[in-house]
């Protein structure tokens, strides 16, 4: 790791990787994802997939513990290798782990636990006094690789535990946030504050960790290294923020909180039940993924109730503060028209103006927080109407 790096550098393994953060995206293994996309993938891991990944991680942890207690044994090391490779090949099937370099991760395991490496470890363990300086250096390198080979079990066990704990945390957060009236950035931050400061919830998360006694569960404390990165694409230069991670949880937490700070959040689709990523405060209730039952996206199913034989009710707009204000102004301008305070043209201009403000407030967090109310003041509406109709 240098003080400053180029965008083509970095690590992409499961156990050690870098992620480049820039604006509202994160680049992992040379692919860009919107902030929160990885959190969405975690939330969508099914119960059976999660059970399997926890089971495989538990086996890796057992191997690690056996080796820690009993010391080196060739057969145990070979089982250790099989267990980790089994877990790796299962991980390959899950969308979330496709964000990392599977081939590179696999070749690292193959190399650290190869027959040749085991010969070297045995050589190192049976050498009492190295004679030459050259041999001392060689044995030091082997010792380092030996320690790393043992640690692999713990690393993969943590990948399983971290993914499960994080998914539980994100799902709980989403349930809590979906009950809120607003989808603004400040509401996201407030919900995060409420949930992650809730001792009972944190206790529940800790208890849901199947290896609670020997491992750290969910934590928002992280130990990361940040380096500036220079990215150059077709002569255009950009500075990114590269963060090195050695634990999956640290990355998950960072992706999630960076997403929230950019107004990205998850929502659970009311039709298929999957979580989808929202990057605006727009009140979308259904996802845009193709629904396997109806062969069209859930959003389309909602707009065409005939697809489901009319059983499903269409999305209702609930009364958010933004909508309440719009309704109030809409009433006022209608009264003005009926009392002949507004001509038809003035009424149309006012109606269009407040609808524009309302729509903008639903999709633009900063506008909603700072400008919407001002633009919706009656004097502002009048001024707009005068400007438009005076021409
Ligand atoms: Zn859906």
C-alpha cells in the first residue's frame, strides 16, 4: 500500500480487498455499484442460503479451532483445505460474493494449502536451529505463510457470520424505516440513530450470532485504511477514496452508512417481498425486477391489477408532510378559481407550478428540506402566476 495509488491497483480477494468510494458509487473488483447495492444483495440472501453459508462457516471455524488446539497435522490441514474450498464454491453462487475475485481467492487457498506448502510447513516446524542467514530468511517467510494458512479458517468463518448478522441488521432497519412517514435523508439518519443505539436490538443481534462466545458479532466499529486514489479515464482525472478492508463486516457497514448519507436506502417490495434499492425519496412501493409469477416487473403488476385478477389494490399515496402541503395549496388555488380570484389561465399556471414543486420535493432530498416550503408559500405562488400570465 502506498500513500497514493492508481485506480488499477488494490486487492479483490474475499479476505482482503479494497473498495473505491466516489460520489454515490463504490467500485469493487473493477465494477461500479451504486452505494447500498451490496447491502441490498445481503438483505436478499434467502433463509436457506444463509443457513448454508453459516453451516459452512461453522465448519471452517471448527477446523481453525482444532488446529489452534492440537497444532499441525497433515490430515487436518487437508480437511481444512476441503472445508474452505467447499465454502468458497458455495459463495460463488451468491450474487453478493460475485463482487469479489473468486479465481484469485481460490488460487490463494490452493497455494497456501498445497501439498508443497504443507511440506514447507513441516520443514519449518521440524527445523531447530537454522544455520545460515539465508535459511533464517526463508524460514521466516514460511512461518508467515503458515500462520496465514491457519487463519484462513477464521477468516471464512467471519465471512459467514458477518454476512448473516449484517443482513439481519439491514432487514430490521428497513422494516423500521418503512414505518416512517418520510423518506428524507434526515429521517434515514434518525432511524439509523434510533436502531443502532437501541441496546435491546444490539443485544438481539449479538444473540442471533451462532458463534457468539468466540467471535465478535455486529459492530459499527471498524479498522480500515484509507488511501487517496488517482483515476484516469480517457485523459480525464478524478480523485477517489480507496478503503482497504480485511473484514467483510467493515465493508458492509461502510457501504450501508455511506448509502444512507447519500439518501440511498432499501425498501421491501409489497408484491414479491424482495428488497430493492432506492436512490430518491420518491414513494415507490414495488420493485422493478421481473416477477417470476407474472413474468413482468412488480411495478407493472401494480399498475395493471387485471394481471392478478384484480385481487391486489393499487398503490395508495399516503399523506406525507410534502403531500399535505401540496393538498393544502391545491385547495387554496381551487377556492381562488371558484371565487374568481384566479382566471382559468392563472389557475392552470398555479396548478402546474405547485405540482412541479411537489414532484421535485419527492425526488430531491435537498430541495425538499431547504426549498420546497418556501416555494409553496402563497406569495411565491402568486409571484410565479404573475410572471407567467403577465407576458
Ligand atoms: Zn417485487
